[in-house]
C-alpha cells in the first residue's frame, strides 16, 4: 500500500472513530459499543484478549458470534493461560482465535540476545514478543477491541470508549473502560464466564509468567507485573 493510500485510510478511520464517539456518547454501554463496532467494521474487527477471563470475548461474541480473537502467544505464558485460551476455543466454537507470535521463537531469541532477555531488557523483550507481533497482526484490520479498564491503573484512568489508535493506525474500542471490579464479577457470575484459574490463586493481573508475581495484600493489582521495576505497561496501551 502506498504512503498516500495509507494516509487516506488513516484519515477515514480517524473520522470514523470521531463519528462513533460522538454518536454513542460517553455513557455508551459495552453492548452498544460492540454492536456499533460489529456493524461498522464487520470482519475488519478483532478483539484482543490476554485470557485473564472471557468477559470481553463473551460480550463480543454476543455482538458478532464469529468474531476473531487476538491472543499474543509470547511463548512465556502460564500453562493456566494457555488452558484458558483452549477452553475459550472450545466454549465458543464459532469464533476464531488468532495466535500472534513473535518472528523469533524463544530459543531463537535466546541465541541472538542471550537467555532471559525479560530479566535484563524487558522493554526490548516486550517489543519483540508483544508490540511487533501486535503491529503485524493489526495491519490486517481496521479496528481492535480491548479490555482495558480505567480502574486498573493510573495510566489507564482516562481511557476513552472509542478512539483512533495512532500507534497502530486503526480504530480502538474499549467497551468495558468504565467497568468496576464489581461490574466484572457480576457479569462473570450472571453469564458463567470462563476465568483463568490464576485469578482465584491470587493473581489479579496476568501476563507472561516470568514477569507476573502476586501483589502484596492492599497493593495495586498491577503491581505484580514487572515487580520491582519502573515498567508498568507492555507498550500496547500506554507508556
Ligand atoms: S511480559 Fe516479560 S516475558 Fe513477556 S514479553 Fe514482556 S518482558 Fe518478555
């Protein structure tokens, strides 16, 4: 695609995001947002999930039963997370799970950069295993849906419901941005939604196994991610 065509597409998608945000307003429900996304983007829509729970997947499946689900298969996940992905695949047979993988396997990365890059240069490891695969995958879509919530972290406190994602060049929809932890618990109980067993084991925010610890009682739920480091985000949603 030439630069000028890509710019035109970007301008159109930016306008679509602005129009959607204006039409739906700041109090739109998750169902309204996903219905709009499914109607507006059809098969050019993908839903990202870290397989902590299937709330967003369940909501999206109700709006578009054959929706595609993006899972960043970093090669470093807990077995429970892979198990949750497989359970989602079995529970929602109409949807397709797109496993986005890094260009290098973990052994190939180890050979080039040395073992345990995550312990020495987590930003580089996240760039190789999360950001680039996400970029590669999102290039095939016009919009992505994420489960980012404002209460999760100060860096997420102003998350919009619909926006144009400058970093990845497509529309970003955050249907549960305004949901509280109670909203999540209620939806999970009401709908019998799948939850990663690590949540009940004390992990409120689950990422790659080497970079996820249990937060201390009373600490920010995301404090177990890259514990002991200043890093708080993978580079997918914030700084
Ligand atoms: S979370 Fe850790 S293991 Fe996963 S990609 Fe980032 S640095 Fe690497």
